[in-house]
């Protein structure tokens, strides 16, 4: 049998490694429970046969929803083995979003992690008649659910066992029928505008791209990864499905979303992917903890971090490091960096990645300075994830690296990044207009504005449609400024406004953890997020941070006029449940401009405060109103 | 809840508890049926906590008897009563603040540990096997109460709502037949209350634990209890389904103070 589809690779791995090598682990009851390749195959096989017994046919879609659990991966693989198509869903998505995706993809079978997800699916079943069967993994709380279309994961496997008796070769025959050009995944992208689009990727798309990455980065079958990012996100499908099967390494599912960092420390992964938000959270946590540490530890941390940052700067420029710094760095390795890496669970990291949004250069440098091989990569769902990377010897702060060998990349006349690669998708599911817009002459139009530097590295500036100009014609790249703001440990999210205006303004979300900690140390009392955000002391704190950003903007001639003149602090966090940011935490600017129109008008008036009333949506769909007075502050600009 | 044949698990017969001239309980009689959720309500100082204290042996009745599964508890000490299968939580959280959540739950299983202290000293062999068995039971509770992330955190460092949840876990770790909950939701916000209610219902239905709870939140009481008993000035003034209690004149007068809400 060839090995050009994921199911064929699964069988191959089971033959090769059998019970001797672990494919996937899950922490349950406080212990890491392991599944060998043979276990993976058997679980998948039984579930697939159970699905077959229940009438699953080639081309049927199966959705999974829940945290990363081996059973959900088995279910996706089982669908693939039968020639079906997995459609993973975001587990924290609200009903309206789920309804669209399930109805649009016509998923017949849904595998839900637990009661919470089953409840959502039951609510949707009334509206979407295509849902035939809901299968749940965790039986907790399910005792009173007697609906005939509900089955437990093990019950389906039991059906599979029976089915195998009458159809002993069914599974293998179905796997053999698989073709590399078959659809392997429909990944819905949480677009910043309009409804999500279903990106159709074939086995060949996924596997070719994975093999390009493997060649460039030299992954091995004894590597360890963590499966903790949403299953609906393309990166997880690449690492926890395609790459897992192609390379045969081990993937690890944490116990719960809240225990990821602790579980990571127990596993010591060698390849890890974190979106910028997580790197920034880790750094913020380190800083908060250091502020509470004994003074001698603080002094040591500050001193050696300064050394490390200097060394990192030399290395990034590929210049020799002076002897004195080299000696101090070696000392720091023992005293600070190694213990810190160990504490973060990153002692064994060979490759660490960030992508999805720009990472603050200082954050990036911090992790490289303590000896973690962190690199920025770039990719889209439409390109089967990663398509540019930074070779180990060519890591640069501001770029996302160069195209993987085998991938073509160019910049269009209007500054948009275009990509041609074997990983580029087959089209948007049931949406030929959008496909035609994105794919022209074999080139994928990414919608990102970028430039290529003298070393052939790609630099992403912003979304092409977001880059605009101020009234006086200065370039205004909002995300670029927001990223600078967000590097402050006290600022969690920021929205800058300026298109067609005289000057730039900002709406800021404080970081509850670090500002709260700061307030406690300064003896500033507060009751809630809203209350804390409007304290005069907090405004003074944030003003200083905005001033720093202005100072750094002033250094670049082109951006000097785009400094922030006025800002306010928002009374609530921007939240995907309120549709202000996407599930992957990208700002939905159009919506925000509409929702906060009054605030934006006030920012461009003489007012010093503005009253606001907002509706917030809880996770279960209930709504409530928050009313607050928001202060507006002027900031010094530099020339 | 779904028991038609009423099997009495605990019987309180004409119990009096007094502190000097103050009568905390003045001839209270009641029955707790196997598998039910019984709510005990009443104004402050009505004797609710005294009743729970009398059941689990903190107080000894000056008159009357308490039978649990046919056995007279009146003369027994609290740890003997606990060993019979009655666990409780306290109005004020009673955890070992310096110990981790995991250790607090392990303490909850203390009465189930059998190995002699000599074999515990040697550890390997019997004691180790036993430890593993208990740890597994505790891990199931941790999983069940969704407190994995605080497994190794000292109990005293947790927010109040979580401490209450851990205390519930500590009581459940003893695998009780009867669980006495003294205001498990006091001082909680809506979300925390909803969580605890779910755990109480699950404990009742999935683990088959009979539950008697003291609670002031009438919404919760009306929603989850099968029967309600009302105390006032150390006497039982009413008993019945939540519906019956809601419209009981005496209760409204003594306790709710105003016509039925909701």
C-alpha cells in the first residue's frame, strides 16, 4: 500500500512502531495515559467501523467539537479512513457561528467532547436537520439524555466490533480506496468580515506541505509536541494530524486548558507552537512573578537579562560577541536562563514558533535571549499553514522568514503577498466567488500587505485592506502601532484609529493581571475591571506607555506623523463573544468602528470624558448592560 | 429522587439540644429518605446547624435519638459517625489551609485507610498499593469537580468559591451515603452557585449520595430539593415538597415574611 493519504500513513506507522512507540498521550486523572501507534490504529478502526455500521458513507462530513482529546482525533481519523471529511469546530464558538458552519458543511455526524458541547449541538439540531447523530466522549452528566440520536464514543466502538465480524476486511478496503487528491479537511476560517469560509484541503495539500517543512526544519520521530491549540485551527490539524502521521512523533494533550503550562513542564516538548498572545502572557507572568520575588533574585534576573539581551543583539546581527559578555552569558546560563527555561517547560525545545500576528520585537528577543530557538513563521489556512520560515542561522526580528524550498512567493504591484505552492488549497467550500477572488492564475492572494527585504525575507506590515493614510497623506498601519502598544505588559489589546483623520488616536484594554498586580503594590483599591480601568493612577501609567510608543514611532521618519495624540481606556475587554475580535484574537475593525462610534467621535472632539453603555454577551448567550464614564487623555508627541 | 419505595436512611426522633437555658433544638423529629435531596431552611438561629451538628456527633442531644440505617448515633463520637458513611461540609470553610488541595482530599479518605502504621512506615508493598487506590479515587473527584488546575495549590491561597468546592470534594472523598451540606453556596456569585448546584445534583444522581442541605437561597432550594423541612426556634414547623412549602401559611409568616415570590 502506498502512503499518500493520512489513513495509509496510520497503518504504516502501526506496522512500523506497533506498541513500541507512543503516538498520543493525554493527561487524565493526574497521570499521562499513553496510546501507542497500534492503539491509535485500533481505536480509529473500531470507531470507523462503528460509523460505517451507523451509515457513514464516503464524502460524509464529521464535525468534532471540544478540547484536544485523543478520542476526537481518533474520530477525525476514522472519518478519513472511510473517505469522509473532518470539519473541526471551535469549542468556544457561540451557537450562531456553529450553526452557520454545521449547516454550510452539511455535517451528518458530530463528535462532542462532553455535556457542555452536547447541549450546544442539541440546541442546533432543531434548526439543522442534517445532523443525524451526536456522539459524546465524556459520559459525565449524560445520565438523563435518552435521545435515540445520542451515542457514547465507546458504544459506537462496540458497534464497530460487531460490524467487524460480518465485514472483516471493510476497514482496510476503505483505506485502500483513498486517493491523495481526496479532501482531507475542511477548515473554517474565522474571517474578520462576514461568514466563515470553508477552506478545502486535500491529503496531497497537507502532506506535501508537511514534507516541505520537515525538509527545512529536520523534525525527527522522537520529537514531542503539545496539542493544546483549538482543533479547528489549521496549525493543530497540521501538527496533530498530518505531521504526526508523516513523521511519527508524539503529540501530548494537556489535562485542561488551565493546566497547559504545567503539563508542558512535565512533558518537555521539543517542538512547540504558540501564538503571540501566549508568548506575551508567559513573559507578563514572568515579569509579574519577578516583581514579587526576593530582591536578590530580582537583581540577578535584571542583570543577567540585560547581558542576554546584549548577546542576543550581537547574534541577531551575526557579529562576534565580546569575551566579557560571553563569560557573563555562560554564568547566566547556570544562574538564570537554564532554570527559567526549565520552569517554563522549555528545556528541551528545539524549535519554537510564533505566527498569526506580529510578536513584539522585545518579547521575541527575550525568549531568544534565554536560549529558546523562537522563530516567526507565516502561513494561512489556505496554504496548509506554514509557508515561510526562518532558518536557524538567519533569524531576524522583524521578518517572518523566507519561503520554504518549493514555495514561490512574490509581492503584487499594490503590495499584496502572493503565494504559489503545492499546499495551496483547492478552493472555498461551496463558495466559487470567494475562490475566484483568492486564486488567480495559480497564485493565492493572501490579503496581507508585505515587503521583501534584501535577504529575501518577508516582512508583513498589516492586512492589505487595513493599511491606509491619515488626512495629510502619512502612511497609517494600525496593527503596526497596536503591536507596539501591546508590548507593554499593562496593555492587553489596543485599537488605533486614524484613517482619513488629522491624527492617530487609540482605545486601550488594560491587562487585568499585571495592572491589578501593579495597583495592589501601589495601594490603589479597585472593585472591578471597569473600576480599575478608570483610575487616574492607571491612566497615568498607560500615558507613560503610550509615550514610549510615540518615542519609538518618532524614530522612523515615515511614521513620525502617525503618533498617538489622544487615547482612552475601554471599560470592558474586547471579546470574541461580543464579536469585537475573532476567535484567533484579530480585531474586527469595521464592527468596532460601528459599535464604538460615539467613543471615536469623542476622541476627535475636545471632550475630556465620554459616557458609554455597552451590551455584553456571556458565554451562555445571556446579555447584560455595562454603563461607564470613560476619560480621554492627551499624550505628548515627539518630533 | 426517583425512589418510589421510601427507604429511611436517617431518623431523628424527638431530639433536644440545649445550651443552658437556651433550647437550640426543641423536640425535632424527621426522616431523611435514601436518595433524596432534603433542604433544611429556617430563619437565623432556627437550629439548622445545631441539627446537622447533632447528626454528625458534634453535639449530643440531651433527649431523643438519631438512627442511621438502623444504628443509634446518639452516643457515638464524630469520627465513628463519619466512618458509618456520614460526611459534611461546614458553614465556614474547614480545610487545612497550608496543605494542597490534593492533600486535603486525601485527608478526606483517611477513614478508609486500613494499613497499620508499621506497614505505612515501610511504605512499599501494602501501604503503597493502598495509597495508589486512594489517590485514584481522589483523582476521580478532582476530575469530577474540575479542579485539576489547583491540584497542587495550598487550599488557603484559593479564592473562597473554590475553597467551598474543595470542601465539597473533601466530603465526597469519604464516599458517604449521606452528605450534610451547611450553606454550600453562602457568599458565592451566580456562576459559582450554578457550578455547585450542578455538582450537588451530579453527586446525588451519579454517585447516589443522599443529601441534606442547609441553604438560604430560596431559588436554589425550590429548584433542586425533593423535600423541604422548615425549622423555627428549634422546632419543625413544616415539611413537604417545595410547592407545598411555598404556599404554607406558617412558613410564609415565620420565615419568608411576605407572600410567595417567583
